[in-house]
C-alpha cells in the first residue's frame, strides 16, 4: 500500500491530484453559477434539497482537514530537521503546527454554520 506522502512525491501524481482538485472545484463553481443564472432571469429557483447542506458541510470539513494535514506535514518535516540543529526552536515548531491545525477548526466552524 502506497502512503499519501510517497504518492505525492512523484511529480506525475502531483499533477494528477492537482487536475482532479481543479476539476472538482470547477464543477462546484458551475453548480453555484447555474443557480444564480436561473434566479437572475426571473425564474423561480428550485428549493435546495435537504442533502445539499450536508454535502456542503462535508466538503468544508474535508477540504479544511486536507489543507491542515498538508500544513502540519510541512511543519513537522521541516521542524524536525530544524530541531536537530537548534533545539530551542521547539516552541516555534509547536506554534506553527497549531496554526496549521487552526485551518481544520475553521472548516469545522463553517460546517456548523452551514448545518445550523
């Protein structure tokens, strides 16, 4: 089984992941734009299904936790290398890892706002 870190080290896989994320973002934007266009031309927009808010909350949490994981991965890998040379940088390492974790908390807050 290939780990995510090993998967992302290959430039071809990075390009593939970037294209997939870009495609999904374009689909989400087109969906939102289509509902705006329908309401702009005076037609009554259909009421959103009950599941739409759950999907939006899930996307918010999934995206934010993925971003937080990438941030903590970068902080941990470079922070451990810095700790080998200067042990007094441990406070900065914890601070930067906490900032990366804050991204996931913001996504969770957005999901709560969407569901509430």
